[in-house]
């Protein structure tokens, strides 16, 4: 998927604004990138990223929440629905 540079910059700014508004990195990443790649993100998708803020379970020791959310986004865009 090729996203133009200006759209990538706008997505980054959107994620920064969401974090400034109080969202965790995982939520902000998923919402901003989801709006770009999926056209919209439903409430359930946002909720599933909440537990990833600050690393898994807020541990601040495990994999970054934004990276975990990125893996979820890859699944949302390219994941399979059939076995």
C-alpha cells in the first residue's frame, strides 16, 4: 500500500493531536492510521487497543503499545477471514 507523503504527514499530526487530547499511543496510532487506511475505525476496534497503552497491560516493560497497535492494523488491512 503506497500512501502519499502528505497523507503520511497528516496522519502523524492526527496521531499527535489524539495523544495531546489524552489517548494512549496505541489508541492514537490505531485511530489515526485506521482513518487513513480503513477510512473509518469503529468503537470496538479502538477499545481493543486500550489495554496496549504503555506496553502490554501498562507494564512499561513489554512491547510498545504503538507497535502492538501497528500489528493489529496490519491484521485489519491484510488479515484473513477464511481458514
